[in-house]
C-alpha cells in the first residue's frame, strides 16, 4: 500500500495513524503487514522522504519540527523508532530499524548530508568453527543536541549522549559516547573532551562576528547527569518487551517529560 497524501494516510485502514495529518512533499509512505502505528505531532512536514513499514508490529513517532523531515526510514518487524522535536536534516538521513531493535533520537540534533543510522548489518556473519552467529543487531540511542557531520555511519549498539559532536566520515559501531565530547574517525574514537557546540552557522561570519563570538559564556549546551537522567539500556530492555501499542504508551510516558539532562551520560 502506497500513501502519497495526508488524506490517504488519514483514511487508510492498513496502518493506525494518530495525531495531526503531516504535509507530504514529494514523499511516500509504504505499508506492508499489520498492527503498525504512525504518530505525527502538529507541524510535521515530510520533504523528499520515504517511510517503509515492511512487516508487522512497529511504531514510528515523529515529533513536531520547525524544519521539514528529510528522511528515508525503514522499519522492519517489532521495531520502535522515536524522533524528538526540532531536529534539522540537511540532506537525507537514512534510518533502518531491523531485527526487532529500536532507534531513539532526541531533540535539537543536526544531521549533515548522508547520515546513516542502522541497527543491523543486514546479513548474518557466522564463525567457521562454532557455526554460531557473531553479529546480532542492537538498538541505537541518540540524545539531545548532537551534531553529526557529513557521511557519518551510526551502527548497531551505539549510544550517543546529549551535547556531543560526531565528525564527518565517522563510523560508530557499538560505541558509547558520553555527553559534551567529540568523536571522529573510522572507527570513531574520542578526540576532544569538555566541548559543546552552538546551533548558529559560522559559515557567513566575517571578522566582526568571529571576534564577537570568540567566547560563548553560557551553559545552555552543557549537560550533566541528575535525577531526571534516563538509562538507555533500561529504556531498550523495556521497549523490547512490548508490542506496538504498549511501546507507544511507553514512549509517551518516558519522552514527553523533556528535561534538559534526560539523555546525559558520563563514564
């Protein structure tokens, strides 16, 4: 089933749609399977985007956004994907949830061109000796206010906490990234600690702006663990137990309380 307009989505019986009808610009939603849920908050625009529900019992939650979504999202069986408010997609971001694993993305993140986020390698790799599989899928969690450079790959098992920067061309697999650090490279590694980034683009700055912004004396983008901080592993463990309806309830329970340090992390 192919859906190309908000009206078709609202009237479709192949998927449970909840929320405000999104604006679809050169975008398509494909639905195969049963008991899939799409939630859109007010102010969702899909631009040059494609969403695929390939199988059964998956939920996709798209929060309100001051910028259009420019995404290709592929959800397979028993997966949940939550995307928080006001993320900026500067070119298509590819998001693939496979093997019944989940993807959680916080708010106010910046995605450069050609960022790929996927929970599975796509094919099984086995030991020639034991014949046992070696590359099981794992969920991915991304906090608030994370900046991804161009051509970044975020692969299975990666957890990136709020306030961090992932350099262009980085490949992260099974990586734990704490808050307010910079990771870069293939494979990605810690390159700088105690950093934060600001959302203002510097590309148009001249000497006056550069001098003025030599210092940014504000802790708005500095994160710390407190009693509101959520544990990514606990969130994943609970989501994996739930069907689509219960997973949606759990997402609403946990992520609607948007405390600054909810996705902070230090090791």
